[in-house]
């Protein structure tokens, strides 16, 4: 498999008050926030439009489980199904089943320290 991870798809973290966090980042750092957080747009080496999502979650979210950390990274991938098959062969813990939405496919794994990692095969055009 040629490419595995092609970029950072998102930075997700627990917050005592997600709305206040979004407001603070908007006011002080100029983030263009919405209900989900902030989407950063950039171009890949071929000139394609790509996005990275920044999102605060509530402290009681279970979205990061089974990890005990207050954050989760999302990595962009080219072929999620193929990558998960390769990772499974390599002994990596795969969590749940692939989920598919209009904006891409998602899968989850655990890294060597038990951190939940979200893998995303994006459809960036869905955000425009």
C-alpha cells in the first residue's frame, strides 16, 4: 500500500464549555467557528481542496472511548478499507466497523498507548 496517512483530518478535544472555547478561539485567534468547531481549508500537493476540522467536545463525550485521553486525532487516508485490512494483518486493534457518510468514510484504531485514532477517507467536496 503506497500511501497510508495523507494529512491531519481533525483535532478533537474535551472542553468544559465547548461554546466558550469556540467563542474564545474566534475572538482571539480568528477561527471561523460554527456548531462543529472550525474547518481549515488547504491544498494538497496536487492542488486539490482539502480540509482539517478543529472541534471541542463536551467533557462527558464517549466519542474518544476506549481511550482515557481528553483528545483524539483524525488522520486523512486514501483507501480506508485497504488500510484497515493492512493494519489488522499487522496486529493493530481495529475498533468497530467502517461508517460511511456523504463527507467520507470513518474507521477507528488504537495506537500503541491505547489512544483512539480516527481514520477518515474524506469527500472534501461535501463541505462546499
